[in-house]
C-alpha cells in the first residue's frame, strides 16, 4: 500500500525543542490515522518519543515553557476525541496514542507529587464519616474561598479581567456535559442516576436554549471572544485543569478520581459564581452573559448534595474507591489553587 504523506522530522531528538515538537505533532492531527502510522517509521517514532520524554522531564523539573507546551499538546490531542471533525483526522493513530500516554503519565506523576499519601491513609472507613472528612479536607485547602474570587473578582475586577477569567474557565465549564457523559460509562444504580440527572440539567432539561454550554458560550458573545483566540490565551495551569478533567473522566480505571475531581468542582462553583455575578452586576454588563453563572449558583448546590450522597457515599464502601476519590479531590484542589494563585498574581501585577 502506497501513501502520499510526507512528514518533516529532525534527525535526532535533541533538535526537537518543545515548541518545535508540538508543532510537528500538531501537523499530524489532520492526517488519516492509518497513513500516519504507516508513514512514521521506527527511527522517526523513536526520535519523537524521546523528544516527548525530554519535554516531560523539562516540564517536571520546573521549566514553565516546556510545561505549557506539554499541556498544549495534550489538549490538542484530546481535541481528536472531544470535537466532531470537519475533515479527516488522525483519531485512532497508534503513534499518537503512544504520545498521549506519555503525556498523561507525566502529567499525573507531576500532580501526584502534591498529593499527601499519608493523608489518604487517614481517610475513615465509614462512608458518612468519610464524606465529612473529605469536605473538611477541602475546607482547609487554600483553594477554598480563594481570594481571587472572594476579593479580586468580587470587588476589583474590571471588564478585561472578567474577559480573561472566562477564557481560562472555558476548559472545564465549557464542556462539563461531555465530562459527565464520559465518566458515567459503566456506572450503575444511584451513581448512574445522579450523573444522569446532572447531565439532564446540563442539557437544559430538554430545552435547547437552556443547554448550559450554550449559556456559557453567550458570555463569549458579550466579550467578542473567538475560537481562534481561546487556545492562544490559555495559560499552562488552565490547560492542565482541562486536561486533568478529561483524563480522569475518560478512563474507567480513574473513575474514582473523576468522582472526587468533579465533586469538588460542583461544590466550589456556587460560592465562586456568587462573586462573578456580583462583579458582573457591579460593572453593568449585559444580563445575557451572566445567565450561566446565576443558574449554577442554585443548580450546582443541588448537584453537589446529590453527588455527595448518591455517588460518593455508596462508593465509599470500597477502600480503593475512598482512596481514589480523595486523590481526585486533591488533584482538583491542588491544581485549582495553583491556577488561582497565578490568576491573582497576574491581576495584581496589572493593578
């Protein structure tokens, strides 16, 4: 079988700096998977894999540019399975699958450095006691009632600050329905029903005009945010938040972590969104752009309660589930705290 694909690759991995690596692999995303896999020979695959490993090492060692490129590449690769294509894509490529796995493993390893395993071992075995322990763990975390929301967004943020905020939040809020759809695969009983109720609310309870992603996208219209602008404006920490959400919801082995991750997301949202609504009204911005946040102040309070009692408590009968849920919660809390610290520092530097 002959193929017509031509791939430009350097002769050695050392020549692939993170940015060049990301651009080369990104150029493959619109090549049919079979052609891509047939065209990349063993030596070329080795060069690319070595370069990915090098980028991961740099990112894990504190190189901020490498970290951004790492998360940007993973986000683009996830796009193959999160968006309906307008043309042929490389979805299903064996070569790209190997790259994805390396990026995912490095990302999780980096995040696990911030997870206190001793703390996980302290989780009580009784499901109701476990839920109380988990909530207290979150209340003591720096991400809880973070000053970026409680002080800056509420009282000092200007129009451009809110515009920046919306762009960074789009990686989770803008596709929460898809995260729920992915994570519910294989669930049963109360957990499946709770996730389904949550998803149906995300679907506007059957009203297309009230679908939550549609409501979120109305904020983009207020600020005239185009699709091309989104990726360029996302920080590494914002990309990480989105990538972690997709990773945990995508894989069945990480279902417990997804429960903890999304549970914290739902529980924290109402208090955070109260501050966003206050800022929006303070600035006199168009009402059409704040419908999503107003709605979720009430809806996410109900979702969090349902999540705790119908998803977490039944799952907490299992030691493995308890550990995974707590790990996922900490993955969310830790990454959220770093992201918000970054946002607050950036905002203060401009004031």
